C-alpha cells in the first residue's frame, strides 16, 4: 500500500506533493526524493569524506523525503568505471557510511544508497589488469578485452550486491536502490543489444531478466522484507540498436510481478552515448518534465509505485503530475543542487524564492574537471559543510555594492543576510546586468526566472536599491561605507576588421536585445558561448545564420549524409569551459538546417550585403544582411579601481576584474560578502 492516508493534506498549496508515502515499512514525509548522485569528494581509499557527507545532509535539511548516495560500487576489483566511486566492499569505509546516513537521518529524510557495477565499462579494472568481465565476450572500442562472465563469476556478483546491501543497512541506510539503467551492469544483462548470450542468462526476455531478478532476490534476503528496494532503469536506451519503450514496459512488468520491488524509478538514456546522455539529463532546450512521459506510460501497466525523473523544477507542475496519476514519487537531480531547500520552500509558501535549475550543466562540467560539484546560481554548492555551520557577521558594517548584475546581487543578498546594512547602486533602470539581454530567449527562461528571483530577494532582504545611479569616487565617499564591492562588469569588444572599425556591424548585446535589427541572413563572428547561443536563438526564429570562428574545429559536425563526428571538446570555448553544455549545443545545432558553423575561418571583407571569409578551402562569399560580433569583453577595471580609496575595505569582483561565468561571479559575490568585517572588533 503506497499511501498512508486517503485524505489530501489540508491547508497546503501543494497537498499531494506533501502527502506522505509508505514504501515497505518506511514512511516518507513527502513525494519529493533526491535522485542518486555521486560526489568525487572521497578519501584516497574511496570513502566519503566530511564534505561529501555535508553534500547529502544539505538535501535532507531542505526537506527531501529520501536522499540517495550514488555509485556505491559493490565490487572494488571489477566494478569501478572511474576512480571517484565508493568502495562498497571495503569494511574500512563503514564509518564514513554511518556518518553520512546519520547526517541524512537526523534531518528527517530516509537515507538511501545506490548499488552499482560498471560491468564491461569497468575502467579501473582495465587499467590494472588489462581486461574486464562482461555479459558477453568481445573487444571494447578502446581495445580492451571483455571476457564473458561464467556462472561462477555471475554468482559472485549476485553475492556482492547482497553483501553491499547488508552493509549499507547496517550503516543506517533504510532504502536500497539498484541501478539498472543507463548502460551499467544490470542494464547490460537486461538489454538485447548487449546481452546476446545463449545460455540461461541471455537471449529471451525471461533469460535476460534472470540476473537482475537473482540480484533482487539476494538483496531482499539480505535486508529483509521491510526495507524498501528501488530499481532505477531506462524505459528506453535511446541509442542505435537499443531497446525502445516496448521492452522498457516488459522490464517494468517483470519487475512488478516479482513482488521484490517497492519503487520503480523510470529513467531513460545511456551514459555511453552523448545524445542518449542528453535524454537522461535534459538540456535547457527541452521542456520541463520532458521525461515524465516514460513514467506516465509505465504506471498504466504496473501496481508497484513509480518514480518519475528528469527536468523537474516547478512545484506546481509536480503537484499536477501527482494529481493526474503520472507518478507516485518525483525524483530530482540537478535541482537539488540549485536549491536543496525546494521542498521546505514549497511547503511554507515560499515557492517564488526557489532557485530553479538552469540546466546549464555547470555542475557536471565542474565535477568532471575539478572533482567538485559547483552550481552556476547556488554558491553554497561546493561549500556545503561551511554553510551548515554559518554564523552571522560579528559586527554590522555599512556596505556599498556598485553594480546590480549577477555578482553584485549575490553579494548584496549575502551581506544583508549576514546582518550588514547594504546599499546597492545600479546605473541602469533594472537589476540583472548584462544577462537581461537573454530574458526573452525561450531556452533561457530559467535564467530570466533566476534574475527576477535574485532581484526580488535582494529587496526582501532589506537592501536599499538605488537604480539609475552611476557611482563616482565622490558619490562613493558620500555614502560613508565601511566596505565597497565593485561589480560593474565589462564592455563588449569593438567590432574590427583588419584592425579597422566595421561600419554597421552589431555587437551581440543589441542583437539579443533587439532581434528585429537582424536581417534574414546573418554572420556571427565568434564561436564561443555567446556566439553559439545567439546563433541558435536567431536560427530558431527562422533566420539563416553562419558562425565564423578563427579557432580550429572543436564542435561536433555533421556531413551531408548525416554522419556525425564526436570530438572531445564539443564547444569553441576556452579550456576548462562547460564542455557538457557544449555537447547540448552541438545536439541542438544539428537540428537547425539553417545554421552553419565555419571553423579555422577568418572574415576578410564585409559590405553590408555579404561577408567574405577565408579558410583552408579558399575564399567564400556568404550572403549576410547583418554582421554580428561576439568576440569577447573588456573588463571595466579602471572604473572599478577608481573607487579603491573610498572605503576602508574594497573588493572588485566579477567581470570587471576578468571574464567570469555565472558560477564564478555568483560564488565570488557570495564569498566576498561573507568576508566583509572579518577583522572588525
């Protein structure tokens, strides 16, 4: 029985969202679960460190009903795909598991753990031993030998899953999740694409399900009948030759009939394919709740409660999904980083203060690059342990913040919340800064929401906002501030051609702000983030757009026959940029036949009706009613540092120092505001 009451909770705006649910013998305080997420912040022995514990604790404190620790690898020898996954079969890690489960439990959530195994994608075993074990024998694309698992090895793995579940339960985890999706080991057995065995473990659907069912039976024996078991699986693999929804339904029915599963977590996609990975983790170009359709269809055919996942950020949408019966539970991933307090805010009527995920992939990219999740718009992520013990400033200071963009608004908000008197001056008529130019771009709607939310919170925090105010040194001194934070941004580089100004050329800012200035054909010079996103925006309006980039080709391309080339850095951004969002851009560009990317190409002439370019293929004339330059920005450093003597403490942050992305600007504004008055008595 899933629900514990037949009555919808009274007095709540989202009553179904906050109706408790019972799975097994566990009761969950609402229907909002934190989906499995791993973290690279591990000890050298692959155990959770204290920062990792805080990463999960923050979600429980924010009101999620279940918080799942991801990638608990049940087989240290043969199960790791990469070095930053938990060692689940090493007894020395039990202390860190117990500490983490306790941190989750003490805030009222159920502690969950995701048991996983990489199977043929076991990168660590390949490095150490030169081969891996897989469902069938073959040679991987990277040349690594895959040895077919025999019965003895398969039985060993079944026992490993059971042992891992037993350990997790002893350490305080009251909910076990089995990862049966996205191309990992259980999925490799279930998929007809990867399981072509001819023995009892493969071939027919019944045989392909034999291993996951055996794992389920062993795990159930290990944890008992009362502990909820969740199975995460892909309703569709979304890869060439992979199974479609009909097989996903068959998998769901088999799991349902087994009587061993308490929650069917319906996902989609595959981690080994870029396009399929974009299905699993929808980009900003996809609508909210895009993957719920899979859960909605599967729920029609099973009795087991169903969890939906994928691009869920809005409490109202989640309430409607529950009301229509599309799912019983809603699992959130990246949104738990953007705002770990989403459940608490939705429950207490503060939903307009929820920080919606931009789906910009900053979290994925920074995790891959640096080993730490950072969020573009939530500066607490990456510093969770400090935020759990944050204290107000010891002495109230008068703080002047110059510039109401991303960095300035975050600095103002943080400083005010720490008890300072804050004055925020912005020379334009609105808060939001340069990013306001994108507020009417459809795929940037969440960014517009974020800017409006920040402006709203700044005022609610008691910040004195002075718009249409240009701050000179004289003005700054008249404020009498104890600290000044200059966050005045940067200005776009002037369009030049052969060292000379380009008449009638547009910068990216007016092209975004007034798209009616752009003709039906346009050339954009500069293939960085600004240029590519502008090109997509204009192309989606039906314009024919060509992006000209001087750097070598670093974006996935497609020839006339539709053959795509996968390139390691799929954007033309500087090293360390958001490469995962670059993949999403590449996928979107492929959908737009009127958008062309020319790399290793320079502009040699422009006459107002056409643009002449040159590359290794020679010279080409491109019809272009409009020439747009998206070639970077110059920091307003001189203007910022003109204020350096106007207060005892002075800080320059954001683009006025050097180019910053949203995450860097937000994090800097947050931290500098926390530093103010640190030495005060």
